[in-house]
C-alpha cells in the first residue's frame, strides 16, 4: 500500500523569505501523480501544484515549485517570497495512475510571520 | 458559481440521530468522493462514485451510506450517529482526461459535531 509522509508537523517563515516543505512517499508503482494541497483557516482545500511521475521536469506555479526526486521518492514544495496569505496547512498527496484515489500525508502547518 | 457545494456547512446533533450531508458539483466531472478529516487534520477517503456507480468503499461502518442520484450529486447519510463521527466531511469531484487525473476540486466541508 502507498503511504505519504510529511515529517514536519509545523514550520514558520518570515514574510518574503523562502520555505521548503518536505514530503516522501512509498510506492512500488512507476506511474503516478503527486499533489500539494493548501488548507487555510477557512477550511477550503485548494490545489497548489501537480506533478506527473513520468515527467522529469519539476512543476512550477508562480511562487510555488516542487523538487521531485523519483528515485528517492521525495516531493518537496518550495514557496518563494512567502506571503501572509500562505499561512495554512499543506498536504502532500499521492495518486496511482488509473485510479482516482488520493492518499494524503498528515500535513505541515505553515505560519508566515510579518 | 460554486464548483462543488456542500450543505450544511455546520451540523450539530445528538448521539443516535440520523443525518444527511448533500453535495453537488457543476463541473461536469464524472467522479465524486467523500473524505473524512479527523481532529488531527488527517484526510481519509470514504467513498467514490463514478457516474453513479460505487467505485471505492473503504472500511467505513455500515451506518454510513452514500447515494448518488446522478453524476452531479453525491449525498452522505449517517445513521445512529456516534461521538467518534465528529469530524469535517469533504465532498470532492475530479475528471480523468488523456493526461490523467488533474486532482480533486473540493467542497468547503461540513463540520459535524455529535454531542
């Protein structure tokens, strides 16, 4: 069974700085998708970024980028120029190809300080 | 305009009661889901439906029964509510294209409190 591990329960960063959130996963599959979701205090789950395992190029979305290391089964999220609105829980998630089941990590609570 | 809408947003009820949570999506997605987020924020899948057909049924007590009247709606009925059912329940939907699954669109969640 696939598992997703987020080893940092809490992180903090100063506004305008850069922070990296860690995620590792365990799978024997070769074809899968990885996601980062953000859950602000409003409770809404928001898709931040998606990575296809067969693509070597790291996904980027504006200030958000990932470092995808397939061999190491690592998928970290880098947030550049942190903003107060980035304060949220961040969840890493895994989906095996040809299934629609998202498996989530336990989350990292990120606090951005002014 | 809301893509995935759940009602109600908050639900407080007594042990032993039966309650329902409704979910509707206007994205034209084929697959809908129910997830439970516990007090430690852990998210776990409960059910998924594809075009009204049950696809995933995790180890959820029989007191939980999903119903999908059409592919745009997925409701969750809970019988004989217990204290341990207190959680946030999320509905979500997704669509698979030639490039795979682009991830879920979530509703805003229903916070269920059983007293």
